[in-house]
C-alpha cells in the first residue's frame, strides 16, 4: 500500500521558518516526481514546488514562494523536505505532499496519483 506522510507543520509568526517532511512507503519513488501543494481555506489546492528524485535532480518552485521555499530530497530513500523561510500570513494552508509516476514535473493536482493527509501551517501576523 502506497503511503505518504507529512510532518513539521505548526503555528509560527510572520518571518519565521518551518521545515516540512514527507516520508513515502509502499512504492519506489526513486524515479518519480514528488511535489508539495497547499490549500488555504476556501481556496483550491495549488502547486508549491516539485522535485524529480532520479539521478538528474530538477526542482521547480511557484513564483509565490520562489526565493523563500526550497524543496529537497533527503538522504534516506523516499523522503523529501520543504524548507520554508520568511513565512507570511498568506502562506497559511494545509500542505500536502504528492507523487506522480513518471519523470516530468506537472503543476495540476490531476497529474498526481498519491497524496498524503496534509499538515497544517499557520502563520500569524
């Protein structure tokens, strides 16, 4: 059974940092694209960042987080992180990790097959 588990969310003040983690099991993610999405109350789930976990690592970050957030892979197999710096109140959302088979980065939720349960990030002003 494929399972993605996020952790690391919390309540912080504006300007603070958080590091989210995603641990995957039940599938070899070494050749997949793994991404972070987020969903704020009353809004659609949106793409945040993605990374290819193969030998030629490629990353992509949404404009809204570029320069503040960094997606990376862990040394342990099937793990990835989202380092979030200079957090803003508008970053408040439930953050999800997701996986898609294949090697091409996609930006739509429809292109991702496996999803975690989400972790809440709340940024106060």
